[in-house]
C-alpha cells in the first residue's frame, strides 16, 4: 500500500533501522524523488527544501543514512563496516521497503551524488532519472582542487590549517576557526546559515563516526577511507537522463564535475552563478525552476 502523505517512520535494514520521511503521495503517477544526502555522515535536514517539489506533483522521499540522524547509530564500528557497498545496500533496502523500486528518480547531493551515480550505473529497472548535485566524480580530483582553493584563502589561513593537520590537532578551536573562511566561500554563502543547514552540521558534530571514518575532519582534508575512491569508471553505464548541478563558487569545482558531463551519455549541466555547494538554499527560485523543468521532461 502507498504511504499516506507526509509520513515518517523507519524501515528495517538487516538488524538496523533507516529513518525516512515522505512528502506527498507515493501512490501518485509521477515517480517519487528519493533524496540521497551528503557527508558521508550528514543527515537529510539541509535538503528538506526539496520537499517543495511535492507541491508540483512529485512525491519526495528523504532519509538519514545509517549512522546518523534518525537511523541507527553505531559508534563502535570501524572502517571495515562503513563502506560504499553498505550504503548502496541501504538505498536498495529503502526503495524496496517503500515499494517504489519500480518507479523513482534519484537526487544525490555531494557524497550522495557519487553514491547515486554508482547505484544508477547498475541500471536498476525502475530508475527514471538521476540528478547529481554538487558532487565530485572522485576524491583524488577533489583533493587536487581543495589544495588550489585553500591556497586562495586569506593570508595565514591555509598555513594554520596545514599546521594543525600535520600535528593531528584538527579538533582544536583554532582549526575550526580557520575552516570558516573556506566554508563561507565554497560551502554556503548565505549569512547566517539557514536553520536546516545548521541542523545537519549539529548532527555530524553529535556523532561524527561516519564522517571522520570515511571523509576526515573537514571538507578539504579528506584522509578517510574514501580518499582514493571515485565513480569515473562506471559513469558510461548510466542510461537515464541525468541533470548535473553545481555552483559557480562550489567546492565541487568544474574540474571535479566535468567527468559526469563527459562520461554520462545523456546528461546536461546547470551551473548556478550565485551559489556555492548548496544552490537549493542559495538560489531557491532558480533551483525550483530547473528541477521542475527537468522532472517534467522525463
């Protein structure tokens, strides 16, 4: 049976639980948009504005990936547990549990974009479309560009960051303070940050297990298990119409995004001129126009 509009709950994923939220009616004819958040180790909160797509007829499914938010937390698990395959299996589990595996669109943001691309490359029969938002195609490309963006920060900032990274003191207040100019320039340019964006940051802070294990202590110091990982190898296998989104000031720079455009057969790329890493928050009206236009074309 389709879920009622605006339902929240959990579905079983093995011995764990995945928290989800549905906005709109999954029984409608239009495919639901399943939102895959970033991190890894963040939560759905900062992507909640996408629920507005339901007003235009597309149901929206948000969920918290295992390890954070409303899903099961597992602070004692090590790097061998937190794998890409785990999160791919969780996504499959969610689609099947909600009864939408035969008709859906994926929206993957940041890390979620890489995860969604890997999922799409397996050519699931029910996938109708794919949106890759603010995602690098690989972490080696990401790290290359991070070095360039860091070098352009105000004098002394990168030196402070490098000193703490070398000393292993990335949990210090000075390191956090030095992170701020980068985040304000390349992650979210709004001041103050919207509540939903702050909420996701608080969730990561409350349980950084997944983020620290797979990513590292910051957006630009990736020393976790993903540091050598990417999806370029599988992009030619994606067979659905794909919309690529990024911001002009995005930490996911054009060089990190270009492989999606080059390698996905049916793709188009929209760059938001006044945005960094979260155009859905920074340019909401244009974002809505681009998304509804894309969804209407499927």
